[in-house]
């Protein structure tokens, strides 16, 4: 089952998103008003909000790729099992099985 990753606005509505946004806002205001260093505030906001969100999206994309690979492998296994039960020889040389044996034999002779 594929996981549907949260959008940025949905992620901010979660408990973790609210906490990270509040801490980021506090540090940003603190760095502007107390320390007078805008770069520290911008860096903290990026590290605390954008970094975890991009990491989350990366892991969701990798999860989707792994899920797709598992579905492809399961479909190929079903196809091989179906061919084995029907008595047809399983073609291991051609991944799609579209070539005929007579065409392959002539190509090997060349």
C-alpha cells in the first residue's frame, strides 16, 4: 500500500509541525530582536522546518519506489507461475517474452 506524503500545509497542521514552526518563529524573532543577527534566524528556520520536511518527502519517495519494485516483482512471479502451470516453457533470455524461438535461433547463428 502506497503512502501519500503530506503537503507542506498539511505537515504544519500536525503536532510536530506546529512545534517546529513555533520554535523556528521564536528563534527567528529572538535572533532579530535580541542578537541582531538575521542570518542566524534564517539558518535556524531552514534547519528546523525545511530540513525535516525535505527529509520526510525524500523518505516518502524512496518508500514509493520500494513499493513499486515489490509490485513489479510480485507481478513477474505471478506471470512465471502462470506460465509454469500452463505447461509453456519459461523464456529466461527475453524479459518480455515477445521474441519467437525461430527468430532467436537465427540471430544466434549470425
